[in-house]
């Protein structure tokens, strides 16, 4: 079972049951992961900029932290998914 890089409407994880890494849904999940990782890099850059700005107010810091937390959740989900798939292959 592949952990997908999104959750359902209730915030629960979604899984894909397939042996085909080239299926339409697998390829969509791959592209979503790539987009999430790219977004995470952008968010990290923005958060660093806010933290480096001594004049940044509470709103800017809270906003940067909120986005960083969301991105970290995405990255952890991707890492768990990819780790699970590696274990299955090595298994």
C-alpha cells in the first residue's frame, strides 16, 4: 500500500493499492510530491527571510511558522511513503 501525498476531507491518510508504479494515480502522486517538495523549498526560504528580519511582526512570524508546519507535514508524509516503498522492494 502506498501512502499518498494528500489526506481525505477528514484529514486521514489516503492509500493506493497497486503494483504498478506507472499507473495514472501513481504518476499523479509522484507529481504532487515533486510540487510539495518544491513548495517546501520556497516556504523555507520565506521563513528564513522572516526570521532574519528584525522588524518582522508577530503576524509575519506566525504566518511563516504556519506555512513551515504545513510543508513539514507534507515532507514527512512523502518520506514515510517513500521509506515504505523502499522497504517493500528490499523486503
